[in-house]
């Protein structure tokens, strides 16, 4: 495929690649895309899971924790797919500046991308944070407490409200991560979107920052995105199929 060849050439010439992953990158690992038709937000009202709802009452927290308790095993047991491993290979080649992700599943880290190379714009399911004192708990530990009958876990240090370290609807974006993502986007030479429909802001602004700063923009997503017109190359396919092909081509060419 001509586009794969063209992209592999660009990858070879690039020194600072930023990969941007969204829900589409993890669906092949069995993590549901909450926003897709038939997804979780078709069956539940996102407004019921907002930050404001979570803060507003103990009853709401109980309901939301019951939901988190149910979805956690699927996330904890999910395994990286070939798309994740392809990104890890870019890292091993010394090409990867960082991955900016909207995903909260830690699958990039599981595939071998070092923690410090992953900017998690929407937080992570791996940790639970006390909103009072900031103490962090491994999600597994809290799951154990829920399994043994606790309905609304509280901080054992300050009795504060515990919340998963994910960014909920209505919750402010994490400042440090957002700033870091903007900076890296402005300084890369290739910005590769993998499995994001680029509709959630401010995450979706990153490819535009990269493009305006002179980077090449490539979008791999199953369906069209609002930013396709700005991209140098667009491929409408699954990232788990396309990214490994690109990396394979790069390896062949570097050897030849
Ligand atoms: Zn606390």
C-alpha cells in the first residue's frame, strides 16, 4: 500500500515523533469505546457520572463506585494489541518523543512504553486519589475493599473522598499534562494520530498545534475526523493493523 510506504519514509526521516492515541486504539484490546454507538454512554447518561454529581452526595458516590467496580476487571485484564506494541517499537528505535493519550487503561505502559513517555490527558484507572489530602491508592487495593463490602471507600489518612484518578465529565483537565502535551505537540516533527475521532477538547487541539508548528500530520482512524483536511496523510483503518505495517516497513528499509 502506497500510503504505508510514504508514512514509513516519513517515520525514517523523523526524530521526534508524537503519537496521539484515543479510544479507537484500545477497542482491539477489548476496551469499549464509551462514545461509540451501542457504547456505555448509549446505555447510561454521562451526566450521571459527572464530577459535580460525584461530589454532590454519598448516594451518588455509591452508585458511581458500583459502576467502577463492575468495569474494573475488564480494564485490569485487558492486554495490549499490535498497535500498542508498534508504538513501543518506535520507542526502542529512538524515534518516539512521547505518546499523548486520551485512554485511561495503561495499555501503552503494559506494551513496554516507559511511564515517563506517556502523557495521560484524561487520567488513569490505575490509581485512586484522595480529593482531601492527595494520597494515592493502587486501584487493585480499592477494588479489594469494594469486593469485601465497602460501598463508598474513604481515605484512611484523612477520611476524605476517594475518586479514581480519571478525569470525569465536568472535571478540569490536569494542568501539568495539558501544558506538557501542548509543548510536545509544538516541538515534534511528526504527529501521528492513532484511533481518535478528535472531537474531545482540549485533546483534539494537539494535532492542530503540531501542524501549525510545522510538523507533518498523519491520521489513522476508522472513521473521518474534523481535522482530516489539515492532515498530510489520512488512513481509514484499524490502528492495530496499520501501525505494525508501518513499523515493519521502517525496519525493512533501515536494514536495506
Ligand atoms: Zn486523604
